[in-house]
């Protein structure tokens, strides 16, 4: 396409702020137009989006009541992590044809007016979609939460909830590489099999089939849990607290069981933090971005050598993007949920 040409631009538009469970109808797919030209005098970058990441944190962007993340703008495209190709650039760090990952719009073409948030992709000998997950912010989330917050030691007992998701699958594999005993929970037999057979977890269970999570955890951890990587919250966190070992560590990464509740559930066993001297810490990956080069040098060889497996759930096209995002909250996805906008 010629530079400066006006082309159609399919977009996933966020309608308005919500309460309760999100629905596909909270978004609408529409087609506008965009000029393939960066405004003169700006340092913006125009990109063609290739892959978009569907992530649980995006539920928090659908309300303007939280204080840790910028909410979506009603009437505008959703914003999330993605992989894109530079069409035109006025920024010294990017040129036409560069592949980048970072925050982008849920649309075919996006104008990045603050392109410092984009990261150039130098290694293209792995699937580009991995930069929405294992080689991007979600990989860094797993790395920082596990290694920086939990300081794992060989032989320790590790439990991961929502373990087949984009972050959980990596934490489990990091733990196995470190020499830990690893158990994960997931929401279907297919995901449990994936944890054991693809990701190398020692054990895994379907939490939907367990009526007594406390007793279930005691079966898998008769001596208790040293490290809990928390993605779920609610009843799972309550049961884990009873089963933590003395001086255990909990990395609070997410609490997907609570995101759609108008009244969040309480946690009853917090006294265990005191009696067992447990360290529980919440974190955001953006605070650890300075570690990205170290993380990348660590994980890339492991992926190339087949020592880290990455499982993706691919949705084709922006028309299927709303359903892919909502599917996260019913556990429909198996692995990292990615939307393909264009195959380059």
C-alpha cells in the first residue's frame, strides 16, 4: 500500500464501563479508515498489528474504579499487548519494516503517539506471537514473581493456581528447572493433562472436582507448601494459607476469581501469615522491566532448546477477538490466548 493512502481499519471498540461479568456485547467490531501517514512534526510510529494478547488484567480496564491501571476509553479501541510491524516512523529508534512488541490498539493499524513503550524485536527465529506471552511482559511477570519475590531453592514445594495460563505454565517450568516439586491447579481434565504431560508438573488437579481444597492440598503437600504463585484468590488462597510452611512465600500475581464479583470474597485464614511468618507480596511486572534483558537472555535459549514449552490458543481475526477475551473468564482457552490480526 502506498504511504499516505487512506485504508480501511477494522477495530474492536469498547462501549462503556461495566460491572459484573463482561460480555462480548460490551465490545463492538466496526470498520473505520486511517491514513498511512505519521503526522508531521510528531515522533509517532504507525504500525500494522499482527498479534494481540488477551489477558485477565484487561477486565480491570473495563471499569474506571480501580487505581492501578489506565481504564479503556469508551468509544475507542481496546488497548493491550501486541506484536506489530512498523509502516512509517518519525521516531529515531524505529524504521519502516521493524517488528515491535508493546501496547497497541485492538485494530488493524495503530498510531503510537508515545512509541517509547514499543520494543524492537531482534530475534525472529521463534514464533512472533511468543512476544505477546512468554518472551514479553507475561514471561517477565513469571520470571520476576518467581525468582525475585519467591527466591526458590532446589527441593522446595511449589503450588501454582491457574497453572495452564500464560504466566502459570512458565512459572511451573521455571520451578522444575530450579529443581522444585511442582503442583498446579486448572479447570479441566484437558488442562490438567497439559500440565503433567507438556509442562512437566509433578502433579496437577482440576479444582472444579475438589469439594475440600484444604484436604486436597494436604494430599499433594503432606509437608506443606514453600512457594505459592497466586493467580486466583478467594477460596483457593484461603486453603493455601492453611497449608503453607513456616517462612513460606506467596507471590500475588492475580486473583481472577474476584475480577467479576461486585462484592469480592473475604479471606479468612490471614492469621497464618503471622503464625507461620509467611511473606506475601503483590507485584506488577512493569516495576521489574529493568530485568527484561536478563530475563530474555535466560528464557530464549530454553525455548530454542525445547526446555520451555509454550502453548497458545489462537483466535483468527478481530471479529473473534471479543469472544477470545471473554473466554478467559470462563476458562475456555487452553494456554496463552492470542488473536491473529494479520499474518504479516
